[in-house]
C-alpha cells in the first residue's frame, strides 16, 4: 500500500537502530533503547490506564483513502492513501477530573527547538483548551541527549507570539530548561509526566 503526506511525498517508515549501551533494567539505566517519543508515551499512557491513574490516548491520524482494489467481493485492499493534516494535538484524556491535552515533539537540534514543528491550528487549539479550563502542554525531547521536558502551553504561546512578532523562530534549550520541567527517563512508567502535572496543579 502506498501512503502519502498532504504534500504528495511518499511516507517511508523510519529505520531505527536500537543501541546497546551495555546497561540493563537492573542497574537503573533505561536510555538509548531505540524508542521514539511516541512509543515511549504510548507505553507510559498504558501504564497509567492499567493502574487507573489516568486515561489518556493518542489521537489517530486521519487518513484519506484514494484508491481501493476489490480482488473479491468479501475483501477490499487499500492501494493508495494520504495522511490528512491533524486538526489538533497528539494526546488527550482525563486525570483527576481534569481535561489533559498535549502535543509531543522531538528534535535532533542540540541547542534549540524549532517552532516550525508546530502548526498554527495546533497553537490555536491549545489556546482554546486553556480558555475552557483544560490543562495543556507540550512534551519535548532532545534526541541527541535523550532529555525530555514538559513545557506548559502558556510558555509555548509566549514564544510563538514572539516569532509572529518578528522574533526568533525557535525556543532555545536554555529557555526550555528555564520555563519547562525536566522529566527523568525511567522504566515503568517510561516518561512519568503525571508526576510533573501533580506538582504544577498543586502549585
């Protein structure tokens, strides 16, 4: 099956190399497992759901089917499809009666996070969620360092408005370290962002 992005480019699954650091779960090191941010968050959310901590799911990416073959009456084979542009953020759900909504992004840039990774409609959605009393944020990973941060949407909006006003088109790593919250990588859960949310909601 051929799957294309909205710009017409073909989708090619990324080949990822799982690095062996010589360390295992027993000695407390869980980094460099070759997992993407999405995979790590999906594992984390499943951990939360199974233990009845929170119910948070990844939203499916809309796909437009453009070509279908019918080799027989009882089966249909999708031959070509396009990823539609997602309308909102990656994840949403509920935690302690609070609506949770967040986007997840990663970059190989060691010194800053490009704002082009976000779409205007996603930023608008974050504003709307905040206006309704929901808790909205982004989870950012610097893949080169295996460092993950939670950045509240109010801070992302600040940097987005700076860019729209002619300022820099990225958020520096130093700014993320200042305004964001570092999430140490673990085993179960892998990215324990709920622990950060607890401290922020209590504060």
